[in-house]
C-alpha cells in the first residue's frame, strides 16, 4: 500500500521572489532610456512606426504560457529517506532510513519570459506553486513512499489515484498563478505602444528643435479660391485653405554644414492628403450615383474625370495644373522635381490589377514620406466579393509594411520602397462600383454586394 504523494525537497517556490508590479513599473521607467539610445541620424531618417516597432520588440514582455497538452508524467521506483516524511517516527540520531518509494516527475513546457516565474502577481493565495525550472520546462517532482517493500511501485490502483490527485492539484495551482501573472503582463503590453510612440515622437521633436530642422518641407498645395463644387454630394461644401508647412529660411546667412544630420524632404501634410482623398472620394461616389455615364469609359478617361475634379479644387505654387498625368492612368503631384503624390486608376480585372497598381506607385515615389492613392473601378462581378478580397491582396504584397486604417469601401496601408526600408509610401485604396449595362437585356451587369456571390474565376470568365 502507498501513501499520498509529497513534494520533493528539490522543488522551490515559484511566483514568490519579488513583486511583479514593481518589476513592470521599473521596466516602464526604463523606456525613455531605450529611446535615448537611438542615434540621432537614425532617429530622424527612420519612420516613426519602424522605431516604435523596434522598441516594442525589446520592451514587450511575453507572458508565461503553459503548454499543458505537451506535458509528460514519469513514475519510477526508487528509495527515499523516511526521515523526510512528516508521519514517520525516526530517531534523529540515526542515519538515513531508506524505504521503497515511487518518484513522480511532471514536465510542463512553457513559452514566455522565464524570470516571470520568480515574480509574485497581485493576485495570490496562501498555497504557492512549487517546481524546478529546467531550460524551457517546469518540473514538478513528487515522491510517494510505500508502507512495505514487497509491492512493485506504481501497480496499486490507490497509488495511481494518489499520483493523479497530486499532479492535478499541483498543475492547477501553477496554472492559476500563470494566469494571474499573464493578466498583469497583458495590461502592461496593451499600454506600451502608446507610451513608446509618445517617447519616440517627443525625442524626434527635441532633436529637430535643437538642430533647427523640420521633419519634412511643405508642398504649396491649397484650395483654389474659385474652386467650384465639382460634385453634388450631401455634406460637400467649399473647403478652407490648406496651409502648407513653414519652410526653414535659407540664404547666404545660413550656416553651411559639411555633413548635415538630417535633410528634410518635401511631403504633403496629413491634412493636405486628407483633402485630396476627400475630392477623389466625393467624385467616385458621385460617379456611382450615375454609373451609366462612366461605366463604358476606359482607365485614361476615368483618370481624366478625377484629374479635372482635383485641378478644379486645388492650386499649386507655380502652376494652375497642380495634378498632372503620366502614362495611361497616373495622376501626379510633383514638387522640386520629385513626385509627392501618385494616383493610380485601374479597372478591376482581378487581384493582379491591384498588385500592378501598387508596383507602379513604387516606381514613381522617391521621397522619404510619399502619399498615394489607388482608385479601382469595378465594372463587373460581385462588389461584395471583390471588396472582401482587396485587403488580402494588399496584405500579401511583398512590400506592404502595415495597415493603417479602414473605412467602408476604402483602405489604407504603408508600403516600403523596394531598396530602402526607411522610405515609405502611404497608399489609400478606394473602390467604386460602375456596373455596365448588358446590351442584350438592358440590365446592369454586376452587383453591389447583393444576391449570391460569384467566384473570382467566374468573374474572369464574365
């Protein structure tokens, strides 16, 4: 007959050495120091979100996750010193008294920061988990003494049941503490991106101010004072002037720098970019209201419609025709000999038409922070199916870095330049439905997300 399983003396208390809250607070206070370690030139030349991601990779804490499904339990016979048992009366002046026993070893692999196993979460009980940390596994070791030495270890049903009870009890305690620790860590991680972004932006601002630099130079793009209402859409009214960012004064009195820390480049401001997209969006939705007037137009003619709307709304510093065309379906805003905005107009013919447009955008942009729009016109096919497929197409594009935001029928991503990861282009993808009319029946071909969906293969065959 066997007794209950006892914790082996080699096991140590877990989640008990010091406070997890204090450790996380200390780590948060070290955040500014990590940002300060970034070299100034790299700080200014690298996109903010890339720097945020780098600091997050260092500062984020991976919680302890027990891989219970992979745990193993090993029970084997051996000998133990009876003096270790609380219910054995053994004279203290005698040497070791060996008795038969079964040694139980439970190995539970885990992921996460090993040092979290030493830190006490805010929630706890009077019973601490115990174990030994060996590489990426927690070892729970128990010993089950026998009342006599004649029975083979582990063959008695009651002994096996006792082992199972001990294993379940110890694993349950360990699991509770891992969960409580993980909840605190996740709260820390959740708040971390905002703290990191503020620290990076603040330091960039300090460095720029100290060196009297700007992050980017403004592009003279403003609303024309005589801009007509090019579309009739609810809520559209005359836009206020777009104020370009101030440019640092230059001239003979400027102090030359042999090796400048950072050279600002021209870029549309976020407000200017938003106004450009607003005009494209309004024109596209107006076209959707009367698709019969536009559905038979090709990419160049559809581009001309958008180009007219944009040039009727905006003016640049040197020419009335701020938005220019190049190629078959491109809309460009050029300044100082470079493209600061690129618009690609494409008739949707499947996912390749979108990836081709993204590649064309990358062919045109050269500045550190460029803005772009890909405008898709959908003539045939189920608009709902196509809209659903667009995010996956862009996400799988090899130069996509991250997704910014999304609205109905519109998405925004950040792409990287092919040969320079520090140079980015923000791309808005907009899709408008211009169904064509079937000449045989007089009915529209294609649906705006109603009725049964068609597959991409069916669409290509349409």
